[in-house]
């Protein structure tokens, strides 16, 4: 409190009244309430998820549009979800889809070169980003409402008229080359990448990696052809959410996209299959400089639309995070891990994986692996307690609502369901499946979906420092080569 304000308070109250107040404070000191134990807390149930009102329609050229108003802040954001993905790029040109997605934006448009586009967005504190990943592509924008007209037109240009500037393509390729050179720097990155290769196979579109030679095989013409083949109005779901006037927004969408016609034959979008390459086995990436091991254990299993998916989520909840079996047993009681986890990671339209693992000291690597496998087997053979079931279900249901905190989060999920052909009420089907899961359901899915005979174990660590050796796990240890192939032109 500053001096002038203090003087005013004294003059208003008078010294006598102020003295009374000070004496009252001194005579009756504040007492802190004793905090309750967490088991005594009474928490309200999580709020029900309610889908906001939105409008969906389709342009004559096949583009699907979602509009969702949100006038809380003077902001608008949008996403064009594009039916494409790196899984459809040629095997000898791995990296083509990612480069296309990057340079759609970084290369500027036919009307606005990259530097001009960047400046226009920076002046308005707006952004436009583009990318292509394994199963989809996207272009996104964020802007203040007052700049919506300008930014939306630039967004439409990035989608419809990218320039693919040669210098920006070369810059993107050089950035990819730098990423290749650094890809063995982080043990966790190595484990994630190589585990996918062991599960799906190194040539699978779900596990293959960009190499110098595949970058050398990609020309600007290849990028343009990939773009023209896949970026088409009938392959796009456009979602706009924020502070806009619906009639004006519809008019802007019509002006930007309604006359867009592509006459070439659409691509064949058959989903590449996924099968597990290695059934069981222990694999080692030998890094002599490491003093700890990064471990991944798991196998192929599951899509989101599997009827057992909600129950599998609860099963994983009994194993993972604070209070889960892996944390309590492997980390806390046995002291075998810096970190330990399990994750059921299904995909929308091809099988995902179940993975358990973590980080441990080199000398505790084998006991760490054995302990995780023991906990997995215990789930298959011994019913969980009612307390474990309740904790896992409450944790999932309480955290699930945070996926729908904002209208943009909700719209993104609805668009994703539309993209992969899921029902709009899939959200509520999943919630209901979690709520109705029983102890008997957990053991049933554990026996049906956890397969010890298919568990692949990958260790990234120092073979010399791992003692007892990995061979004591009772199977041949195969070494994984992570050396980086050099380009023939280098």
C-alpha cells in the first residue's frame, strides 16, 4: 500500500477507530484450518459433456464444412483436414508427403511470395500452418476477428494456390537432412522409432523413416504432383470456429472454394495393412556411452472402434500413472525405474500398439523387464480389486472431459470422426463403455488382448554395463543397427 493511500485511510477512519481495528487483529490471530485427508474430500462429479450447436453442410464440389460460433473472444480459427498421408507416398520417396505439407505454407502462394505472406501474418498476429502426417494432412489458421477477411483469403490461397518455391523446398530438405544427422542423439527417440520398426517392419508405411537417399529422390515436380493428386475439394473437411457472423462466413467460404473443381482421377486410398513383423524376441540398440537403459515392451493390437476399446482403456488405467500397478510395484516398491509406463495406443483405421516400458539403471535392466512382464501376466491371471477398477474408471472419466474444454477441441474431434467414418456419438459410446466396465471385463480383455508370446522387448542401452546380461531373459538377443545410410551423392 502506498503512503498517500494509507494517509487517506487514516483520515477517514480516525486514529481511534484504527487503533480498535489493530487491537482486534492482534487479539484474534488467524487460525489455519487443518487440511483434510484426500479420502475425506467430497468432490462433485465431472461435468457432463455437451456438444455445442454447430452447422454442417457440403459444397457442390464435395467439400464438407462445419461452422461453430463462439463469441467469448474476438478470435477465429479454422482447419482444413485433407484426406492424404505419408502412408501413400512411394517407398523410394519417403519424406515426400511431409515436404509437401511443409512447403505448401513455407513456399508462399502464387499471389503472395513467402516473405510477403509471412509479413502480412506477422503484422496481424495471425498464423497459417500446414502439415501432412501419416494418415492425414491439414492447413490451419488463427486470427483476430477484425482480420478474418484477409487471413481467410490467405488461408484459401495456401490450400488452392501454393507456389512451392524452389528455395523453400531446398530449405525444407536441408532441415530434414539435419534431422537425420541428429536422430540418434536421444535414447527415447531411438527407442520409439526402432520399436515401431520391430512391430510393423522397417518397410511398413507406419514405421519407415526418411533417409538421405529418399530425399535425393524428391524433386519439386514430385511435390507438385503429390499436392495435385491429393489436395482436392472432395477430400477436404473444413471447420471454422470462433467469433464470426454465419452468413458472412458462408459467403466467404463459397467465394474461396465453391468454384474449385479438379477433373483428374482421384487417387486410390486403400488403407495399407499392418501386421506384426517380429513375434516375441529381445532386441538391443547398443549405446556404450549410456549409464541407463530405455526399454519398450509390447505388441500390435487394436483400433479405436474395437468394442473392447473402452475396457482396454480401463485396463491400462489400472497399470499406468500414479497409483497404477507399474508405478506402485516396479518404481515405488522395487525401486527399479526412474520412470515406468504403459499405454494402449489404438489408431482409427489400422492396428495400434500396446507398449509398456520406461527408464532404468543399466544394472537393473533385466529385473525391470522381468517385473513388467510379471505385472502383465498377473493382470491376465488374477482379477483386479474393486478399488483399482474404481480408481481407473474415475481417472479416465474425470480427465476425458478436458478434451472438450473449448469449442475448437470439440469441433476438431467431430471432424476427425467424420474423416475416419466414426459415428458422431462415439464420444458418448466410449464414456458409457468405461462406466459399465466390470472386474470380469478387465480380466477377459487382458486374456484376449495381452499376449506374452508376442511381446517384443527393445532395450536402448550399454550392452557392457547391463548386468545380468539380456541373454538371461532366456532368448537370443538380436542387435539393432541404427547406423545412418549415407547418400550415394554425398
